[in-house]
């Protein structure tokens, strides 16, 4: 039997909703995209963010304070 591949499907969020769900201002999210910290999907003039990319970015940005 072949092992089934786990395929993760992108869940695109409009930019303003993505910022709301991350709890950051829209301008901060936009700045992260401009600096290349977050990938963006452009469809026409609208920007969308993949939930998986947002989760990866948040995880990588976590710090432990000691």
C-alpha cells in the first residue's frame, strides 16, 4: 500500500482580516510583506495572506525572555 501524502491547502485571508486575526495593525502586516518577511498573494490589486504562512511567521517570531 502507498502512504497517503498529507496536502495542506492554502486558506487565503484578505489583508485586513489577516491583520485582525493576528492582532496587529494592518499597516504592520503590510510592512512585513514589503520587507519580505511574509509572502503575499496578489489577485488584481487585492492582497491575501495564507493562514499557514502567518502561523509559521508567528512561531518563528516567538522569543523567550529570561
